[in-house]
C-alpha cells in the first residue's frame, strides 16, 4: 500500500477571513508584480457586493495561501452542440473521475460534490465547448497537489470526463467565479469576447459554496500519496526507492564507457545494465513509478532501434493553451505509416503507432512556451539511414498539418532530427514514465492502427516500459524495414561475447551517404594517408567499407579502396590490399567505430577548400533560390528610401536599412566568384550584400493603398490584397442570412428599420467600393454583451474583410499615436469600450480621421509616408454620453441599441440560446460567403452616406448634451421668452450669458472671454441674430427665426417646455 502524508494546516490558514480576487482574466501576466497590483483582498460581505457589479470576477490563488476546497474541471470540444443525453453522459464520466480521485479520502461521498457548468461556443476555438466544474464540500487541500493526485489516479487528460490538469500547473491561478464569464480576451493579438457564464446546477446553494477559498474551518485535510521531489539516485524513504538507488549505484560506469541509461537530472550518472539484468531493473523502476516517484532516466538508442518521432512545438510566452489537436497527431502518424508502406513494405503490426503526450499541457521556459508529442513504432526497427528516408518522406506529407499549429519553428525543426541520429548524435530518449525536472512526463494516450484509427489495447505499466524501449535487445536483434544485415563476423562476435565493447561495436549507427560524395571525399584526402603506416591507412579503409556496407555499394567501396591505396606508389599491392580486407576482423582497430564523420574530419584537416565546397556550401542555397524566397515578402522602396515587408497575413510594414541588415545578418548564399588565380569557384557570401547590388531586385517607386475601383500603377506597391470573403468558394445557390439581418435590426435600436437599412448599405459600400470613403462614422451605445463586436469585429472584420484589413482596440493610442498607427492600410477600425474622456481628449483627431483622405505611416528613423485612407470608423460604447456632437454634425450615424438580449436583461436560457446560434452561424464560412454575396448584391447606386443618416431621439439628445454655453443660453432664452428686447451690446449679452450659466452650480466658476463669446455667436448671425458694427458690436434678436434655427440644429424640441435637456429619458 502506498504510504501517505497528511496535509497539515499551517498556522493562520484554518480560516481565511479575507480572500483574494481580481476583476477579470485580462490581468497582466508577464510580471508577477504587475498581476499583484490588480489583486483585491475582500471579505465575503465585500465580494458579495462586488459580484453584482463585475461579470468577470475571478478568484486569485497563490502558493502562499494554497489551502482551498478541492475543485476539478473537465472540458471537451464538439463541432456542434451535443444532445442533452450526450451532455449528461459527459457529466457522469466527470463525476466518476472525481470519485476515483477521492476514493481513498475518509468520509467522501458523491453527495459532497457540487457541480457547475459552462457550455457554448468557445470564441477562442470556434467550436462548441462542454465544461463542468466540481467542488467537493467538507475537504481542503493545497491546490497544487491536486494535479499530482490526478496523475497518480490516471484520470487527467484531454478526453471526455478526463480532469483538466492545467488548472493546477502554476503557483498562481485565476478562477472565474460562479455567475461570471471570461469576458474580453486576446487570442493571437486579436480581441475576442467569451460570454459563456458559469452557472450552478443547484442555484439554491449560497454563492459562497462555490468559492474555493471560503473555508468554514471544519474541513478535513486530504491525504496525498507521498511523492519525493528528488530524481533517480536521490535519497527517499521506502525500501523500493532505496533498492532502485542501490541497483543503479552498483551499475554506474564512467560516461566514456558504453552505457544503456543515464540520469538526466541530479544526481547525474551513466549506468550499464546487461540484457540479463534488465528484468530486475524494470521491476524496481516500475515500483518507483507506482509509488509516486518522479523519474529522470534516459535510454541510449541502439543502432537499429524502433522508429520514434519527437514533435517539438514552440510559441510565445503568452500562449498558455494547447494548439495542436487530435487530428494533428493523426496526420503525423498516418504520414509515417504511409512512408513505411510505400518504401519499406511494413506489416500492419509494424505500422502500429503509440501516441505519447503530456497531459498537463504546454509548459513555459524563460523564453518560450513548449508543447509537443511523441510517436513510437515499437515493432518497426531500422537503421539510421532508413529512419532518415522515412522522416523526409513523412515531413512532406504532414507539413501543412504541423504549420497549422502556429509553432514559431519550421517543419524541419518541429520534426526533431536528433532522435533519428540517436547514438550517433548523442541523443538519448526518456524511459517511459520519466521526464524533465519540474515537467510532467509523457504518457501513452492512444494507439493508432495501420489505418490511422484508434485500436483498443491494454497494457500494464510494466509492459509499456519494456515495449517502448529504444535500446537494442542483443539476444534477439530485430532487423526489419530494409535495415542492413549485420556482418557474419559481427553477429558471431555478438553471440560469443556480452561485454560492453562488443555491444557498442555491433550496434554502431549507420549514415546515408551517396557513393559520389564518398568518392570525392576519399580521393580528396592527402596522399600521405595512402603512404602512411598501416594503422592510419586502416582508419581510412574501414571507414570507407562501413559507409559502403551501410549504403549497399560494397563492391564500389572495395574498388575505391584500391584507387585510394594506389596513390601509395611502391607500397601498393593489389593482392595485399585484398588480403588485408579479407583478413581484418570487425573489432580490429575499432573498425565499426569509423564512419563517414571520421572521413569528414580527415578531409577538413587535409583539404579545407574541398571540405568547404562539399559540406559548408552544400548546406547553403544558391543566391537565386534565397532571393526568390526573400522577395516574396520584401522589396525596396525609392520614396522614401526604405524597404517594405509583408507579413504572413499580408500586412505591410516599413523597414529601415539598419533594421533589415540586422534581420538578415545570418543569411548567406552561394555565388560564383573568380579568384586571383583566375578560377571561378562557388563562394559563401552574405545574401543582403549581394541583393543590394542586384540591379534586378524587386523595387517600387512608392507604396500606397488602392482598393477597387482605383487602379494601381505598375511601379506602386498596393497594400490592398483583397477581401477574405471574396476568396471563399462561391455558393451554387442562395442561402438565408435572416439571422444576421435580425441581429442588425436589434443593434439599430432606436433608429429602427431605417437604421438597419443604413447599416447594411454602409457594409455593402465597404464590400462593393472599398476605394471610396463614406466620410461617416458610426457610434453604437448599449449595455455590455448585446453582440456589437460579434457583428462588426467577428463577422464583418475578421470573416469578410480579413484580419489584415481591420483592427479593434480600446486604446486611443493605437490609432492616434505617432508611431505604429494601427489604422494605416485598414478598411475598418473599431474603437471599443469608448468612454467620454477618450472622446474628449481626441475629439479633434477623431473628427479629422473620419473624413481624412490621407494618413501618415511613420516608423522610427524613417521619413513619414502619406498613404490614402479608406478607413470606416465604428465606435462602441456603454457610456451614455460618449460623444460630443457639434451642431450641425454630418460625420456621425448614432444608434442606441436594443438591450433585450443583454445578460441580466433577457432570461439566461434565451440569451444563451440566441448567441449560441449566432456564433455557430458566423463560424461557418459557407454562411460568411452567403452574407458577403448578399452585401455584394445590394443596390447602393442611390445611397448617400451623409444625407441618408437616420435621425433618432438618442442622436438629438447627444447634440443637446454637447451644446456650448452660448447655445444653452439661447435655448433657455427662447423657451422662457427671455431674449433681450431691441438692441443690446455684445459685452452686455456676454455678461447675461455668463450670469445664466452660473446658475448651474457645477459651472459657477466658469469664465468666457469676449472673443470666445463672439465665436459661439457666429453660427447664429443672420439666422435669428442680427449683428451691427459700431465702436462696439451690437446684437438684435429675432425670436421666431432663432427658434427655427435651434430646432433645425436639433438643439431644442419644437414642443419643448422650459428646462435644460438631459439624457435621462434616452
């Protein structure tokens, strides 16, 4: 029985009076101190109040306060919403997993479990996600230990009902509270909104039931199986661990000597375990794993080991979720299986593939986030040359699937070559169950048959450890899949002796080398080696014969030995060479240790020029090839003197000379140069230096954005690359878009049907005539969660225009900063979460941007470039007064949305169903194409962006709230018949206006200069106010005309009563 330790409660942790929270999942994660600035410490009473204000409230868990209620998460993804029966089955499997984790805890019963759920379309992945969270009442635990317990019970992973380990992977965690959603998140730099709400199955329970930090003080501490943190060889309690340590200590050898295992973590060491003793080793090793030990043993690969695949994926540090899928794994596995069938005639048993994954998900290093998986074909053993061919073939088949994971590395780097070279490159393989310190080991998650489908197999841990070994079985060498036969002498030596040197000799690695290359290397060696004494000559000869044998051209190799040896002049004897070749035994002079690498080193010492041509230049591409790849994304600009770069999404970037020099400093190419001796030779050269001097390099006079209907001259680089939706397959028949039309009508709100028509024409104009500027911006005001971003950002922006033609940000600096203007080369810019202070601070810039036909692109160190602007601006806000509207104002179309589908307004079930349907519809590109074709077919020939703007109560109220002090004074005077009678001097009128304004206590200290007063009066001259010049300006007021002017400018209601206008009724 496994030993147990009790989680003792540290002093001061029996009951936490104040708990820690943050108000959203978008807390900065880069630095711990940044995160802690956002932490709030609240009592239960405080947080009960706060949860009514914040829909994205999260608990903050950290290692210094680790005690929590036990909690467990499960999740699964689906292409469509599963049936209620299927969801209920997933719930039952989740509870069964919790039962298995808690089965050894005294007093546990399933009745102690409380369940919450969060189902719906996950905007991060675009698929329907079924999620359950379970809390266990009456227990407490240090939350990081739950992950270890789940792994011990083997109920963690990615399948349905498998408990999610990622919620315990770090010393700090954020957990959404009950009744809350994740809200606005950033995925790959773009903003998404996750409005799925965590709801309780038993809503009658107190809300505090679902706070994992809220402990009453009478909870029972969970027992966790002891799991020493030291690696193999460290001191640990228990006879099994000590027996394993003693066994390894007795088999420790120096690293230079042949060995089978190494410890990849402290205490380091190398160990030789013979075939006869492996059974004992596996017994002790498996006993350690079952006892909860963390192992770090690696195994040295044999010369003819099984085919193993190491997929290494790397991402930026901000990536925390797994990016590859089950289909990615299947694509790689089937690619290898196809290669085995096509080239090596592999049997079904040899194609059986074992998939190994880290169930805890990705892990972070100092610089990157790492993830990946392993594949093992235990019944398919082959030489290194064969493994290389299989790898090259497979990479060509699964390259696109691997690129889709978004890894920062190339396909060649993702499919690790080191594990193919194995012993030759000094690359070991972790014994099954072992892993890097602090990182969860790989575990088998499934087995794929020859057809790529999962097959049902059951193995004990002991069977898996032995089955997935990569070292040779010297008692029964398995040579399959076209692997080269071992020579009779080597086989005889293996059978006669088990000593270490013999095993290393028999199992030396092979390398695939063409005879033409071998011939050039050997004949390029110094003649002195052919004239040298026998030991040095033998090194060359046996290296030649080993490479020839491995690559199946032994006869040619023997002939090459003769041609090399004949350079020895009188020392050469044809029969003598033949006799020596026949007489030498494999073990003599380290025969099989000499491989092609030895010949390379000899050539490097003897003939560095030929060595460079064969091995350095052969790995560097020719200038034409490098140029072709470089110019797919780069070009030179004449005005300004700079360079252009286009990223993977087609977004244009301006680059300076120094920036590009730094970026290309490590890129070389091969060009032919004539030396002083008049001989032209291939030469390694810095690519960028050659490209700069190339008269045919890709060059443009200038850069501009020229969408249709504009035409682009041949010497101008057009940053407009087309719409995403126009590249989708055309529909054979029309498809209904009514679901989107209904949603637009809801967003049109107080503008009604006229507002919907205007919005549809606005979007149609963007699609049909992207090269025309409408010079109208749109402001939409609503409660949070009515789907404004869903329409404009997700559907119109990302799905129809494409990510490169739209930008969404809540930061004004992104659009109006000096450098890195996010609005450049965009058709749509969305200013999200606008508040009044943002609009006030940038009001002038905002108005200018809506009608500006040019915009500046400025990079540090480069001259500013003027590009044409075709940006449509959309401002989204929850604030009532988020905009200052001049009167008259022709730049804005304003909507107050219908809030009936806002969370907290409509019923939870109705809101959930509404947005689930809408997300699913938008997620289908067939529907996206249908809406694109609908917009493309709208008749906008008579549409006028400015003149056709609908008027609304909210629009008029905003104008009145934006009145300057003189307009307020004039409205009040007209409504109250208080206008001055007859003529009045401007100075006196100014004083009367100031006296009226100061009746508002908030403006009691307001001042206004004479010039400012004159400026405010100017729009009304000859429109209700007559101005005459004398030594001082004189005004005369016409009440009826002034009334009509104020009504026309939406500054007062024709039927308005006395009093200031407000937004209270809007």
